[in-house]
């Protein structure tokens, strides 16, 4: 009886040892991909908005109520055409008061001049009268010039691209009431990060994506790069020239993909299959760690210059917890 228990115990221990050994040495289930051929593009990404090349903002420099405004949005205007008038009643009253003070100062100066010629007034009194006249004339000229700012005119010939504000509203300082410019040609103005700007050059092609045209790739060309970047945002302003027949409209937002270079018919693997320059290749039932030499790295793919070929079975995504030489089996439905 004791012998039987001993034999059963050994059998159970062997089963447990076998189960543990199987668990420890069982192959890992992995998914694999094979490299593909296609064009690989090195891209610099930016986001921007559509603007006309020639345009200007019209904003008041005084805070006052709007009393007159043209109904000219979308219409062509000439330089100097009146777009809006602000309430200038107080400014005109101040100008009238200064005109009266100027006339009085002029009379006082003339009287002092006559008296000084007759030695009936001192030179000091004449100087005071002259100074008072000069000051009053300067104030009058300044108020007259200020009165002109109550009329908002077109800064250049063009189309009123947009107008805001209504008669009766108070126009705040700096609030843009009109955008005047030419509807064509158009540009996209975008901000490019400082680490990417050394690779961007005038004349490079760019592919645009816009929410208004989700199924279309739109074209543009790098037109200019600002010489000075913004030290706060660490970006540089880049303008992209749009073709005359672009469907984009002023104010639309776009994603900009600047094409730095293109490698034709390149061998590529998914970005998720690599950890730096390392990939795992399935060789029979074994995973082998390989070093690859890479070229263009995009968001979705990596160009492979050497280290694997078109028949290689690459484990994807990259198995960070897998050891070189580990036993693997390819997942069902993923047999290559």
C-alpha cells in the first residue's frame, strides 16, 4: 500500500513538472507582417489657415458709436472710399472750441505786437502771446487730424472680404470692422516647429487636407519663410502659395504636409513593428532579433534600407517582452 502511494505521488509530481515545463516553454503567439513596396515620403507637418496675399484690416483708433456703415461686403471699393463713420459730435464741438480759442489768441498776439511797437507792452508779454497762439494752433491742428479718424476709409483698392459691426454699436479700439483685399491669389499661412524648419525650403511641394474637402488632396508650394521665429511658441511662419483654381476659401483651416523628399518603390514596414532600428523576425518557430538600417520614417511606415528582405516575416507590433531565440507560433488567421 505504501508503494502504491509512493508511485502515485511520483506520477503526480511528473505531471505537475510536465505542466510547468510546458507552461514555461510553450511558444508565444505573435502576429506577423511582411514588408511592402511603395513610395515613402519624408513629411513635415504644420497646421494653418487660408488668407489672401493682398489684404488689410480696417479698425477704429477711437472708441465711438457707429453712425453710418456701407453695405459693401463682397463689393469692390477704391482706395479712400468711405466704409463707416463714427459719431464725431463731441470731436466737432471740441474743434469749434479750439477754433474760438485760436481766434482769441490771434487777436491777443496782434494787440501785443502793436503795443510792443509803441513800447506800450513788454517783450515778455509779446512772447507770452506768441506762445499761447502757437499752442492753440497746435491743439487745433491735432484735433482736426483726430476728427479725420472718425471716418473709416478703404486703405487700398480691393474687395470688402468681410465686414462686422452694426450702426448703433460702439466700435471698440482695435476691433476689426472691415477686411479689404483681393480674393485671389490665396496663401496658406502656417506655423512650423523650429526643429523642423531647417528642412523646409522655398519651392517645396505641400499636400493639404481640409475638413471642407475630406476626400481631396490639395496642392500648394512653399512660397516664403519668415526670417525670424517666435521665441515663445518656438515656431516659424511659413506661407504656401495656392493655385488659382483651388477650392479653398479665405479663413478655412488646413493640415499641411510639406514633402521634404520621396523614396520611390521603397521597402517598408509598419512603424509599430520596430523599436528604433530593431525588429523581430520569425525564423521557423523561433523569434530572431535583427538590426535594420532605416531611411524615411513616416507616421505609418518606415523605409528599410537593409537588414531584412521582402520575404521576411516581421512580428508586429514589436514585442518588448520577447527574448531573442524565443519559441513563437503565428496566430491563427495570420499565417503568411
